[in-house]
C-alpha cells in the first residue's frame, strides 16, 4: 500500500493549502455567507434591547403594532427590490411606479366629477385591478428596455423614475384624493383588528403573505434558482441553458405587480391617495434590502433577511424618535447602517469555502 506525497522538498504540507481557513472569524464569515439573514437579525435584537432601555414605551404593544404598520409600505416594496437586486440589478423607479398605479386606481374609483382623468366611477375591484395592471406593465417596460437594448438597470430606472413622476403630475395634477371620497374597498388594507394586545392591519397580513410566497418561490422553484444563477454569473447561467433575458424580464414584470399591490396597501395605510406619499421610498426600499443581507452584486440574499431589514429601518427611526433625537440623527443612523451593511457584504463575499 502506498501513500500520496503531500509535502514539498522543504516538508511543507501542500494539502493544507487547500483546507478551509480556520478560526472563529472565518467561521463567522462562512456562516453569514450561508445564512445572510443572521446579521440583520442580530442587529435588530440589539437595537430593540437598547431602545427598550432608553424608553420602556418602545416595547409596549401599541408601539409594536404601530411599527409593524409603519413597515408595511417599505416592506412590500422591498420584496420587489429584492428580486431585482438578486439579479445584480437595481430599480430607482420603484416608488414612482407605485405612486402612479396608486393614483390611477384611486382616480378610477372616485366619481367622474371628482377624478382628474376622464374615466371615473369604476367599481372599486376593477379600479384596483387596473392600477395593479398599470404598475405591472411599467415594471415590464423597465425589463424590456434592459433586456432588449442591453441597457444598465441603473440608467433605465433612473430615467423611468422621472417619466412616471412626471406622468403622475400630468395626469393627476398633484391632487390628493381623501379617504372619504374613496370606496371602502380602496382603503380596506388599512383596517385593523385585535390579536390579543396588538392591532393588526389587513395590509400587514398581505405583506407577510407575500414574503412567504416569494420566499418559497426563491427556495423551491426553478425560477427562483434561475434568479440566483443569473445574479451570480449571467454568462455561466446562459451556458447552462438558462434564458437570462427571459428571467430578467420576468423579474421586472413580477416586481411591477408587487408595486401595484403596494400602491393599494399604501392607500389603506395612509388613508388617502397622494402623489407626494413616501418621497424617500426608493432609497428606503434599497436600504431595507441591503441591510437585510442581500448582496448588491447579486446572487445572494433571502426574503427573510429583507423583512428583517425593513423592520430594522422602522425600529431605528421609531426608537430614536422615542429617545427624543432630532430627525437628522435618524437619517444619520440609517446612512451608517447602510455603509456598515455594504462593508459587511464585501467582507462576506471574500469567504473561502
């Protein structure tokens, strides 16, 4: 019986060169690479402990209920942003598309004399479906420009951000449609019911349901596997038989669908339809995704991480507000979290398996 030599002339073990790096830090690095949602989970827990120590009202049931409701808009849009960033893309028009779809469904649902468009007085279900369809088509348009003309997602969505913002102002004349003008079904997502000491909004339940659906899709379907493959290495994905163009078009179209649903949720949450709602939602959705552990370079991330990221953004803003700090400090804290999350992502990407 013979043995294979694994040492060079100086007696150095060559096989050891290929062993995974040891040590606690390397183990943490590999763990975070495999489970990217662990870092936002740890930060969320620490943040909740700190803010509870600063102000005991933070952990009251009423405040926890409020925070979940405050998360619903950014949390829903972050689902769409996650799908896109997983393909190594980005969508800067996500808020503008949501607002355009929201204003369309609201204007269709009110009386013809109250609407800013020539069509009005539609049944609420039909108006909602049309608004969601409009957002879906807008997402598909983004995808078509990216796939057909091989344009960078950043440039395309930066352009459509201006396009849909302008269309909203042109068609709907910056007029806010108040809740009393809208049919009950249009604001239904804002209705709440009691679960023990907590008030739960219908829109929050829908958001959680969407997270469950898309978490399952990413983990258990061929389409989900293709999304990760395209984001990780589009050339290798193409060589393996995956139609990268079809995957990207599908991702942007489905993301548009989610934006339309988010528009309906937003009307319920705010209690009105306004073209000026959530002006920072584009950046907030990206922030939630990045803090949640999804890599900006694509191919790595989870829906669970994004949900934790969205909750963390809300927790930090709410906790600092209860601590009596100025709005500027809340913005500063979110900015530092984003920088830390990107730096952590760069470190995790260097993992050696």
